[in-house]
C-alpha cells in the first residue's frame, strides 16, 4: 500500500484523476485504500465538487459513505476529479483538471464520476465512491472498462453529498474487481437518520436469486455505434452460454426519459445552486463594497462554470410560473411512466439489459465540437434507470478496434442489487476483462 501512496503524485500527473491527494501517513496500516468523488464531504481534505466556487471549502464532517468506509478500515487517498456539480458526461466540465482515459490519454474517462472510474482502472485493488444522478457511475465505468454499480435510490445515505438533483442522486461504487462491489455495497448501505430519504431496506442478498433472464429493449439498440452493437451482440451469446435467457422487448417510454431527466435534474439543480453566493462554503472573495444583489451576481458570474450557468438557466425556466406545467409537471408524469414500464418488464424478467453508452470513450477534440444537446443525448441509455431509482450495474463487455472498452448495463427491480452483484462476479469469470497498461 505504501507503494501506491508514493506513486499517487506521478499517477495523478499522468491521469488527473484526483483534485486532492491525502497527505501524511497513518500510524496504523489501513485494511484497504479508497477514493471518493469530490462531491462527497471529507474532513481532512478540501471538497470542491469540480467547481471554483467551492475552492477552499473544508467540511467539518465526513459524508456518511466516506465515514462508513473509514470505519470499515479504509484509508481515503484522494478526492476524485469530476464535472462541476456532476453536470456532464465526459468530466470535461471540471475546474481542477480533466481525468484522462487510462486506455488512451487523448480520450475521456466519461462523467461525471470520471476520476473515480480512472482510479478504479489504474490503481490495483482499488475501490472508489461515485455518485449517479443520471448515469454518472455507469457511463465512466463503461468508458474506463471497470465495474460500476448505482444502487436503489435510498439504499445509501446522501448525508454529506453535495446535492445535484435530490430526488435522483445515488452514491455507488466503481472497481476493476467485481467482488469489491459486493464487499463494499453492504458497508455503505443503510438507513441514516441524518438523511430522511435513506430507507429502511431489505438486506443485500448475495446468496439468493441469480439473473436468469434479461429483457433487451429494441429502443436501446437504435442510434448506437457499430462497435458497441457488435460487442453487445457477442455478449448476448456469452450470456446464453451462461444459461441466461435473453428476450427482446419493447419499452417505448425509454425515448422520453432523456428529455424528462434534463428537465427534472436541472429544475432541482437550479434550486440547489442558489446557496452558493460567496457567503458560506469555500470562496468569499468578491467585492464586498457592492450591495447584496450585485455581490451575489458578480460572484456567481465569476466562479460558476459555463455548464452550471446553463443548468441554472434551464432549471429556472422549467420551474417558472406559466411554464411549470408544460415542463416540470409533464416531466414528472414521464418519470412515472418510465417506472411503470420497468415494473411491467420485471414481472417476467430479472433485468433490463442495454449497452451502457452508445459509443466508446470519445476523443477530447471530438467532445469539444459537441453541442450541449448532443452531449445530453449520449445519456439516453443510462438516464431511464436513474429516473426510476432502480439499481443498475455496468460491466465491461467488449473492446472496439482501437482497444477502447465497451460496457453493458443491467437494471434490476428496486432493492434487487443482490442478483446484480452476483451477476458481476459470474460475468467476471465468463468474460476476459482487459486492464490498461500503467507505465509507472
Ligand atoms: N450526464 C448527466 C448530466 O449531466 C448525468 C450526470 C450525473 O449523473 N451526475 O446530468
């Protein structure tokens, strides 16, 4: 473990996966090392959430998930770089360095938990905490060729998580070892009086039912790249050889999930960001001779990133009197529709299976040419399970002709993380997962 700690600065120089690295040594040898997305508070390290507006913020408390990992014997080695406030799909909206894909440094790690996925791919025996609002665990897991799980909404306490969309945010795990997900999810789970949305919950059953049948929605196979489609089709053959029944289904509601998500998520985000005005948390260095309104405006204009500003505008618009019913209330109806279509499929199948992302990790130069809508559209496969609050897992399932990883995603019924986690381990024995070369 000492070697890992000593190599962190050099690793970070190469991959930019941390916005902050732990300093000092423990008196006791930790049981394991972990990292945490930088929207989870940590007592001994700055928590900046990928945004300049929070620079200098040193929380007085650990997020529940961080606290539980430490109590279980873990050492927090760093805070993972991320898109500012979780707004993004490629981690390019980070103010503190953009994580680079360990399979090709010219490409993205995915987002918004890009640093968490990068650390999981690059560091041996590592587990990192990620957060998903609309796909931010599965997307980077897929781009970096690791396993990632976002649990049922309410399974893990959000205490100490810097909110993006309160009704959507879920804390989960990423690792290149599927057994680590099964080991650590029970550690961070549980009802917590400090987060009223955390639930009394059925315990994780890791010895019970396995995934015996999956439903593949035809809508999920439109608009994905040739490489992803062919890796996905080959994975279906592996699944059949594992005794899993594969059925094609239709879930027409899936195509409305992405627009509904961007309305709900930005509506919630725009109210959450109202608290960052240069009075509490982090920076307070605006021009104090100004009146309140001018001070807040100049401070927010200076320190929020472009994407945060875009989301504040969008979310304020969709909640405005006169527009609320047309956008926000309508999006809530779509959300219910998505939930009921999953429930219907789960009557006959153990999971809904899709590719995780429509393409493999793109190059930074191509991302810079994308419009916001193009980049939002890349989330169309990860958003539905997040809207429904159901657990979902991404596993590596292939490599394109450039050797970039491709992932597939399984979404199961509420509280059915157990079968997903056992599946991850079974899949790990059936599929030959590649690790990136780390020349350090
Ligand atoms: N890419 C999505 C967004 O930008 C999801 C991000 C997330 O889950 N934090 O909102």
